[in-house]
C-alpha cells in the first residue's frame, strides 16, 4: 500500500526517497498490492456470477501490471483492448484470446482482420463497422456498442454517451444492427455501452445500466444468441481531498440485483461484464520527481520539477487534480508554516503546471520546499505513463514496481536514441 509513516512517504515497505535515489527521477512507481486489492474489491463487491471484468488496458499497458491483474482476477478477468497494440499487450501478458474484447472506434478493416486472426471478439462501434465485419467474418460471433444517449464523467473529453459523443451505434439505430447481423449470419453474443470515465456518482452508472437493459428488452426477440451485457468502465476513484471512495458494498449489490432481476425476466442467465481501467490502477501509481528550481513572480511561487505534462498530461488536458506530497516531509514538520506554491514542469509551455484546474494555475498549500526535495504526484497509475509522450524531445521515464520490500524496473528509462529518429 502507499502510506505515510513518520512523515515519510512509503510505497509498500520502501521509502519513496530511497526509490528516487536508487532509480533516479522522474520515475513512475506502482505498488503491486494496491493493484491486487482493487481487483479483489471488484470481484468481492459485485456478487453476481458469471462476472467478467475486462480491465481497460488503455489506463496502463505495462505487461508486468497486466500479468498481476491476470493472476489476481483468475477466471473472470479479461482485457478491453482498443487497438491492435493493446490486443498484442494482452496476449503477451498471457491472456487467452477468448479473454479479450476489441472495442475500438473508427476501425479499419486491417485492424479487424488482425483481431479476427487472433480469435479476439470484435465489439463494433458503428453500423458501418458491423457491415464490414460481417463481410470479413460471416457466421461469427460479434458484439456491438450502443450510445444510450446518456453520458457521465470527470470532464467533457471523457463523456462517451450522448449526441456529442462519437461512440457506439446511436440508440435509435439499434434495430438496424439486426438486419446487418442477419445478412451475414452474425451471432450477436454481446451488447455494450460505456458512458464515460471517472464516475463517482454511481447513480449515473446504474441509470445507464437500466437504459441499456430497456433497449435489450425492447428488442428481446432479436437477442436469442445474447451471452453477456457489458456496461463499460468509468468507475471513479477519489483524486481531490473532498472526494470519497465509492461504497462498493452498496454499489456492487445494486449492480448485481439489477442485473439478476433483468436476467430473470429475460429468461436467461447472462454474464455481467464491466471494463474498469482507472479503478484498478490509478491509486497504485505515483510519479516521483525532484525539485530543481524555486522562483517567484508577483502572482506565484513556482516550484519547478524534472518532469512535465509530457509524462503526466491529465492536469494540462483536463485541469485534473492530483495530490502532491513532499516525500520526506509529507505532513510538514512541527512549527513549519505551509506555503502556497505552483508546482510546474520542465516543458516549454505555460500550461505545464501540475497544480491547476480548468481555468489555470491553482496554488497548492505544501510544506516548505527546497531545491533537491523529492515530490510524489499521487494517483497517477492510470492514464499517466500510458498517455506520456516525448514532447520537447524528452525521453519517457522508467516504470518501477514495488512488491513489499522489493522494487524492480518494469520498463527501462528511455534515452535519446528512443526519441531521436535515425540516431
Ligand atoms: C470502451 C471503454 N471501456 C472502458 C474504459 C475505461 O474507463 P475507466 O478507466 O474510466 O474505467 C474506457 C475509457 O475510456 C473506454 O473507452
């Protein structure tokens, strides 16, 4: 677990500052036990069986992390892959093709051919894709995604339901999918929705579940091959101090009851599928960095670190809040006065500030920080490294896995040869 002991930050049993010394900064660090505990929380919290948890690999595709998730999840675990690359990651991590679902958007025939060759189930995002899939693999099993005209999420960019969203077959067009399926003798074994990401109001998730179930019910005579209903991911985690963990006992039991009741009326025990990404990995990870510059303007005291939005883009892209902690002085020493600072990165854009919201810089109260201090940007295990880039021709950092008192490199730090083409 990630914890504070005697004012020092620990990942598992290892002090974060020791990790910084050993592996250097910047570095992504993950705690194995946190990943495992989140997988367990899902299977314990949702009692309905059969339950399929397709981990949304886009949140973090590191093979070591995928292997941990596979081991911990056992029979019920799988991968939601959005690209050929993610299918390959899943298979490399030891998932069987039958445990992978390919849910992409604006999909090419070549990408579908790849999935078909690998025997991975294709989840069609449009009537166009369904038609093209039918031509490529007539008589096979298929799933399709519905845009249920409701969405939710932590930011407009990640709301994936409703008329502004490019995803899925629009709710009013669902009837047309059956005609296409019949033309190519496709067996519709699954139906899918994903309304958005970072949902802490579970009522919205449950409301969307009800809408999808109503759609199935409306077309029930057409769903004779249905085996599973996939309600997507989006389960949120707290980032801000005022946000709370979802009560999984309450949420899990509501999900199970709703689905069990539906299956009774539908007359078939279907599998319940979900696709959490963030929920499984976000809280396991942090980005360690070192302060190299402290300076002022009339408006802010800037604390400059050796990483930037190239490595963690969420604050810049969404105005997202990430907790930031001084690794060797987490709560502040007695008698010390906290200071309002702006923690900024090393990328040549003014937006490269980790302490910000959608409007701009939002100073954070932290214990006094000197150059050389190690900081940890927390809750960075999801959409951290997987969204990292080499902007400003800066290599991407290493990824480190901590298991109890052991720490090892699970992705080497890049060097300039990774970044400079032809070098
Ligand atoms: C189809 C699909 N499923 C699952 C997810 C995972 O979302 P989250 O990480 O919020 O659980 C996403 C995220 O964008 C998605 O597009």
